[in-house]
C-alpha cells in the first residue's frame, strides 16, 4: 500500500488497479491492452495522481517528443494563427512545441536553430528569412514559404493561383483598372508568385493594371504617395486594389478613407492570408485565404515522417476567396 504523502509509483498504480505491473507499463507507454484493463489503470492513475516520468520515456525512445517552430513574431495575426495550428497538430501526436520568435533577425534565426539542435528536438519547422541557415543533416526540417533546397521540404499555399484568383474576383466585381501593392522580402520565396499570378489573371480578364512594390524596411507612406498621384477630378484612377497581405490591405483601406474615398463603393480592396478578427471572427478584409490548418498538418506530418528521402521538395495547398467587407458583394 502507498505510504501517506509519498509520491505514487507505477507499482502503486498496479496495486490500486488490481493488475500486473507490466499492464500499467503498457498503458503508460500507449501499448495495446484489454479495454477493461486500460480503464482500470487510467482510473487508478487519476485517483493516485500518478505522474508519468516523461524524461525516462524520452531516453528510452531516443526522442524528446519536442519540435521547434521558428516564426518572426506572434504580433502579426497570420504568424500567431500559424503557431496556434502547428501547436495543435503537434499536440494531437503527443509532441510539445518550442516556440522561437526571431523578429526577422537573420542572426537570431541561426542562434535558435543551434539552440534547438543542442536541445535535441525531434525536428524544426521554420518560416525563415535567412538564406544561409546552417542545419545539421540529421535534424529534420520543414520550411514554410521558402525553398531551401531539394533535401528540405517546403510547404506553402498556391500563391500563383491566389494572385490569379484576386484578379479574377476584381474583374467579376466590375473593376476595370486595378493595382497590385506589395511589401515583402527580397528573398526568393513562394509568396513572390502572387505577383505573376495577379498579372496572369489581369491579362486573361482584360484588366489594365499598375504596380507599387516595396521591400521590407521601406516606409509605408510611399503607398499613400502612390495613391495620391493617381487621384483625379473623378476620384482614384483605380477601382480595385490587390494587396499582398491582409495587413497591407487594412492599412491601404485606411489611407483611402483619409483621402475621402469609400471602400468598397469607390475602390474595392482584396488582401491575402485570410486574417480573422479576434482569431476566429469575421475576416479583416476581403481576402485570399491560406488554408492554415492544412498547412500546419502537412508541416507536422512531413516533419515526423521517418523516411526523409520520401519527402517532396514543394507542396502547394489550394487557396480560396472570402468576403470581408472591402468588396461589393454581399456576404452570404
């Protein structure tokens, strides 16, 4: 019988449940046992408040059941939602997430990679901005949006199709002269395909278009200057805008309103990402939606695959359009 105030052991659980010690070990380690035995063991564990020695389990399995996630920050709703879904995907598989926020610092990214490897994580998922990251060959790594070579799988949404869909939607909503506004990394990455997709959609639908493209670090007020330059006596020369992110779309909508233009009556605006208010509320703007839950599931599935050689270099997942108040159609 367990001594009062002593820490319960696996042997105590076996005695409480009336089963063999080996049966308790199987239940604790997720091995199959008879359903009635499993229930009795679980009830005994709960009654005694037995704590599984996860460290010992990890040593036995030669795993830490921990994966690291590298993202720029959790201030941006897109990154925050991505972290949320990846954490859920890991938890479903019995893994913990080590969150590393780099604030777009390339040196910090490498430091986090090194730290994660030293802590023997079972793998790393990274949305990174350092093209020269050094990753050990024996460390499973899955990249989001950035191609890092044939040996590291990259998961992304279909950015080209998303850009094309934005142009087609603006055309369907009656737009004739549109603009593409972008601010982003100068690195080669999958989101860069939103621009050629948009151009292709404009050409296919006969839309005339212009572009204003800035790199990370450039001042946002250049977008206001650009829009002011296109104001005529009849209003803005553009009747539709496609912004490379929802964050930029919301910022640009604010500029338009300050200039006395109505959104969406005078100018329709479409963003990209599928950002929702308060995480799961209404869309922040009309948007091309990235399937974040599917992206997270795919990243985790690839990361935990045992056979690294079978992992594809690029997986693109389908996008969709969602109304968010900055286009003219009514929400169904």
